[in-house]
C-alpha cells in the first residue's frame, strides 16, 4: 500500500513538473513572439507541438510567425491546422490566412475563408474591398502595360530588398548577405545577419544609354552600417541627403518598448563627398512604435513613411510629414481610410507625377504583399493594382520608378528566377497612366451662344462613368487617364446629339463642342412641341378661341410667316364626356375655328387644313365610365399643329 501511494505521488510530481516546464516554454515562446523574435519563438512552439501540445495560441502564433517571415508554405500548414482546431479567429488572422492561401494559389478556398470573415466582421474594410472586387483575380492578372521583368543581377542567396535610386547611375539596397561570413551576429526575426545597405553602379553597354547591368555590390561608405538593421533608404536629387530605416539605436545600446522589443526609426544622414555621416534621428520617431521605409515627394518637401503609431487603422499605415527648415518637421499626417486598411500598407514611393506606389496585404490581390498605385492629385483616390507580371502570388513590395524611362526595380520572394529569399527584380516598359482633366465649352453651331446640355462620358467598354450638366455651356471632368479610349455624348432636345472620342491635349485638355440645330422633320411632327407651345385648350362644349389660346396661336402664326412654304394640319380633340358623335362634330368645329383664327392673322387658307378627332385619341385614362376631375378631362380638349409640308 505504501509503495502504491509513493508511486502515485511520484507520478503526480512528474506530471506537475511537466506541466510547469510546458507552461515555462509557452511563456518564453510568447515573450519571444511579442519581441518579434520569430525564429526563436518558432523553435519553441514547434518543440511543444511535437510533444503533443496543441492550443489556439500556439497554432496562431506559429502561423503568424511564419507569415511575418514570409515563409508561406509552413505558414499555410499551421493556418490550416488552426482553422481545423477553431474558426473563432480575429479579423487579422482571417486576413493573413486568406493572403497565405493565395500565395499557394488556392484562390477558391481563400474566397471561402474571406466569405466567413465577412460574416463575422462585416464592417472590416478588407471585407468591403473584397466584396467590391469579386473579379480581382481576372483584374490582377492584367498588367497595366506589357512590362517585362527580370532578376536584377545583384542578389545573393540571402535577403536582398528595398532598392533606392542614388542619382541616375546607382542603386542602394538592403541585404543580409553578411550571413555568409563567419562569426556574424544573427537577427532573431529572420535567423540571418542584420541588414546593411549596399550600393551597385548601373552600367550600360558601349554606345548605348540604356543601363542594363550593374557592378558588384559593395557596402555603403560611412557611418551607416554600424548597428543592428539598416534598410529602406531614399536620397535627395542632389545625392547629399539620405533618409533610411534603422533599429531604435543611435549609439551602442538599443532602446526598447514596454515589451522589450527593439522597434524601427527613421534617420537622416549627409554625404560629405567621400562618405555618409552626421546621422540624426528624426524628431517624430518614438520608442513605443515604429516609423520606417521613408520616401520623398517629387518636390522633396514631404516625407512619406509607414508606421503603427497611435491613430493607425491597421498593423501599419502610410503617413506623410512636411519637411521644414533647419531640420524641423511638421506633424505626421495619416493618408486616410481610402489608402490605409486594418492590414499592412507599407513601402511607399512617390513618382515625379505624384503617384503613390505602395504594398498592401489587405486588398483583393494575388497573394502576400501586392503592389498598388494611386494618383494623389485625383479627387476619388482610386487604388489600382499593378497586376502580373509585377505582382505574383508571393510578396511583392518596394517598387521604385523612373518616369522618363518607364523602368525601375522592386522586391519579390516569387519562385521564378529567385536566387534566395527576397530578391530584387528589374522591370521595363511599365507605363503608369497620367491623369488629365477635360475643361469644355458647349456652343450652338451658328450663333456660338453657350448651351446648357447633358453630358455623358463612357469608358472603352461603353460603361457610363460620368453624367453631368454643362451649365451655361461649361463643364469639367477630372481624373481621366491618358491612353484610355473615352467617348463623350452631349445632348440637347433642340440640337443634334454629339458623340465622339475625347482627344487628350495635355494635363488640362480644353475642348469646344458645337451642336447643330435639329432640322424639322415634316412628317407627323407637332409644331407645338418643337416650339414649346402650350396646349391649346377649349372650354367644355365650346369651340371659340380663348384669350390664353390666342396667345399661343400667335406663335404658330409667327412661325408660319417665317417659313412661307410650310403647310399645317390643325387637329382638334375633345374629352370623353357627351356622345362620341357629338364630340366628333365639336372637335371639327374647334379645328375649323382654329384654322379661321390663323387665316385672320394673314396665313393663306391653302396652307391650312383642319380635322376633328373627337374623343378617339385621348391622352389619359379618362374614357367613358371612368371618373376623372375637370382638370384631367381638360387635358384631352386640345389642338395639335402637324407639319405636312
């Protein structure tokens, strides 16, 4: 009995020790995960999973860790296991799972998971963007132009990413290629060396201005590659100032947030003609959130960057800040909900034409981070995808663009022509559409007077994309894309409708449209409608011309005098009250009275005929047996003036 009791106690102690050890590992893994030490947290979590332990926290953190390392095959495996274990997931986890499924080109399943996310989180902007782009796969596989993509030829078997132009003759990029060196320190996020900045000269063939190759990369000179990670640089046009990303460390020791995580900050350095130095931290950085991946506006008066600072909508938003004098800056400004989502918007770049290029994992794309662009000068800020071959099912980000050459570089971990992990690719013949605005005038062809008209703009697929009124002959249509085939129609009831292409003539395209007055069609045309003459009414059971009718008939007389060859058939109608035979006779008397009045005004009798139709052509439902008001019946007592010659 004593032996059995001792055995039970030993078993309980062993089990208790295992539970304590397991919890200790979980706590350590969670700590590493919170500190973004994903390589270390993955090892601990996978050891726990191999021992048979399973929980929502373990599966979710494992999947997310691989996701942030852009290692999508194991990420999908753990997301699949998590989805089987529980579907009670956060919106961010749902979104990352969708993005991961796409990296493996499982688009049908991705759509199903997104539909489930939409049921649980209907107000999430990622759900709404997905719902608005159900044809995303078809659109994403259509490139804006026939761009060609090749490996840039500067890559290693490690991470090479985030290229930047240094003047017209060099690029600077980030790399972990130092991993190949002995005794190098490793970053606990990637398991590779810390990133440094490298430069490569752009070379051209003899006799050609096209730079189609690069020199062997070498480390950037100066006080830059000294601590932890340096990456994501941007340079002023004169090549004397650089903004770049670095871990929160200016001297030897690094600063951490409340979770003891070393975050990212943006720094500024200057070039003295030989090397980079005078490194300064920008004042809007903070120890408790990251600011990273700087980009300069075309006029170099604003700095764009990504950050997860308070007020961000998602895991990282794109911001801009004014660059002021004497190393001072304005307050960072979030670019807003049209651009930022609950996901990641990051790696901004601004073209000469003020087009923002950025990467996002939250929109309906091909998978992972996809590249998008938006014209910042446009009113509607429509976000457009680059499509293939720029985008792929894997991560695509950090695109830089030379407007004049329509070429540039970007980063991708796609499988095609990839030497390592993230590689830098080069593209050519990528034409980003320029916006223009139509400023137009609508005139009457003969008098050149301004016309108020209805304007409709159609796209190349004959879809109506704008409907406006040219008030007093003037209208504007902004945000049109150069190179697209637009058709415009301009309509006025008294003029022939214009239809034709919109011809691009510059950023502000001034156009004049002249409308031709309609020619009178003499067959069964009511002169009253053409001239805007009100209906000639008669009193009940009467056929004399009323005073108000005489004023309208004078218009008919005037037009017949203006066109002496015109012949008119006067047609008179009654309401349904009284007998049909009587109404026929009454209408004939009214037609005759109208004809006689026009003859009294000097119109030759042979130019006028008169016919009465009685109640045979009512214009409403007030027939025999139908109860109607006096006003409704009066509408049927009318005269028409049909041009017969």
